[in-house]
C-alpha cells in the first residue's frame, strides 16, 4: 500500500489498512511480494497526478511478473479519472473513489481474502506513506500521532479546487464516534491527535454542536497531550474557535489558515468568500488571544487573471512576516473546475517566477522564526530516525517545527524528548538532549 497526497488520504489509508488486516492480510514492504497492491492517489494538482501515473507504470512491471496479483487504485484520482484510467492504465483491476470505501471489504472478498479475522500472530503495522515505499523505520513511532476525521467532503467549491467533486458533500461525524476514536487512539499510545476535515470550521452536527463546541467537549478526554487540527477556512473560522483554543490546556500552538491570495480581486474569482481585510482581522484577533502560536498558510500564485499588482499584494503580506510557514503552489488547472477555463491564464514561466519570489520572502520569515528558538529547550514528539542521517533522531515541536538530535538508546525509546536548540535552518532545528 502506498499513499499520495494529504492527511485525509493518510487517514483513509489507515482505515483501509486496518480493514484489510482484520480480514487476514499482512503488509509487505516490497511490491514484488504483494498479492494485492493498493495505491491511494491525489488529484489536487497536475504534478500529483503525474506522479501517480508514473508509479502506476512501475507497478505494471510487478503485475506482469505476478499475473495473479491485483492492483487497486483508490483516492481522488480514482474518482476523477475513472474513465481515463481505463485507457491510460488498463492493468488496474479496480477503482474506488473516496466515497466508495464501503465496498472495499467486498472487493477483497472477491479477490479471495475471506478469513475475516487477523492471523493469530499478526501485529497491525502501518504500511508506508508517500515517497517512502518500504521505508519502515518510522512504523514503530506511527502510533504516537493519530488522525481523526471530524468531517468528510467539502461544499465550498473554491473555483480552482477538485476536492468537492472527488470527495463529495460535507458530512459531520457524530461527536460520540469522534470521542470513541480518540479514546481508542490514546489507549493505543497516541500522544498527538489531529482532527481532520477539508474545512473543520464547517463542522456542524445535528445536535447543534459546532467546531468550537466540539473542541470544548474534547477537553474532557484524558491522555491527549497535543491536540491539533487541519484545515480551517477563513470564512468560517471565527472568534469562538480562537476563544475555545485559548481555553484548551493541550492545544498545540499552531494554526493553519489558508489565505490563497492577498488580492481581493483574486479572492473573489476564487470564490473564497472573504476579503483580505477580513482575513487579516481574524489573524489579528488570533495573534492577540494566542500569542506565541505559529500561523501557517497555503498560497496559490498565477491564478487566472492574477496581475502583477495582485501578486505584489500577496508578496507584501508574506514579506511582512505574517506567517511562520507557508505552502506555496503554482496554479494548476483542474478539468471541470470553473478556474480551468477562466481567461487569461498566467503563462507557466511567470507562475514559476511568482512562486520563487513568494518562496524567497517566506523563507526569510521561516528562518527568523526558527532562529528565535536558539538557546531554548523545546519538547519534541519523536518521528523516528532521521531519514538523512541515521545517527540522529527527528521529531516535531508543538509548533510543528522539525528538530533533529543525537540518536542513542535513550532517545530512541522515548515518545517525548526535551531538546536544547543550538542551530536553526530553513527546514528546522537541531540540538542536544537537555
Ligand atoms: N492549483 C494549485 N494549488 C491548488 N490547491 C488546491 N487546488 C489547487 C490548484 N488547482 C492548493 C490550495 C489548497 C492546498 C491544499 O492546495 O492552496 O489550500
Ligand atoms: Fe477545496 Fe476550497 Fe473545499 Fe478547501 S475549502 S477543499 S480549497 S473547495
């Protein structure tokens, strides 16, 4: 099993993996040994699609070598390219979109997986994630963080976005179910709980419970050392949420609030439903009530009709150090969305120039943020051995900053490690165990 894309996909993969395991499947790191290969895919930008099709080309070789093996493609690209996939990758045996996972067990049953119970000696281990097939050194730490869906789908229909088409309308999950899952995860060792939704602020349960109310309710659950959530929408994100966060003893001090653009003309074309003034007002209240938190954002440059003046507004807000971190994307047309046919489209070279300029401005702000930790002792939740340097461990602070520190018998077996920071980089921090 291999997963591309967002945390939502990772959460879905966890669910599918657990179902497969409960029917008697075990996971192998090498696709050459697999009876069933599952690719959980992403369609958010063209690049994500290209990588999936590249991987499908490689998996064909494994299928050719083992003609009885099966290949299942799920996720957003399975939904979006349902027809195209048949001609582009006819060796795929089955497609399940994000709303079809109820059919997963039936499919496995059809493929001869039918014991309906895990093998007696099997331990449930998570299969590897994106870019990392077969990399298992983080598996031993995966249980420390749990992803818990609170909503599914999205009805915002931002004009560039494919998600409402692939994931369907908004559903809010019952609070009892959310609480039960959090309790299960804590029992299984989770220290950090990440509440997930395309727009968590649109959480709205029949009982009248909204997102702020849900946060307050989750306060009662013991053992959650860090509570965090993804993603917020600036239209629905309000003071009540900030106030609720200020009351939570265990909220991780970070908040992701996608701005997308600082030009009102572009925001309107994107159908984002807020102005930049409203956005910055909400940020000001957030900064006032939650000092010391990290604010991160998503930005799209080169949106259709984006002028140099529009772009400079975005550059200015980023250059002012508004964000501790930003994920900046060149606009990628998604067939079937309104923006794909808007004119004029921005030439690719110009998109790249704008991307690099905003990235450079953000890198300065990010480095300043990281440098502010030098000399401090920070609590780090372990992720596992550093992928770049096996003599070190890596983990994340409550702000979600990556920290590397020496690997030894002591640090390898601890969930949390206190690290004294001595170096700051663009990508994060390094230090010694305090
Ligand atoms: N092109 C570029 N970026 C996009 N995003 C969503 N759709 C597109 C697209 N068509 C970005 C948005 C969103 C993030 C998850 O991906 O910034 O917040
Ligand atoms: Fe896409 Fe907008 Fe929904 Fe986010 S809120 S998933 S960007 S449509």
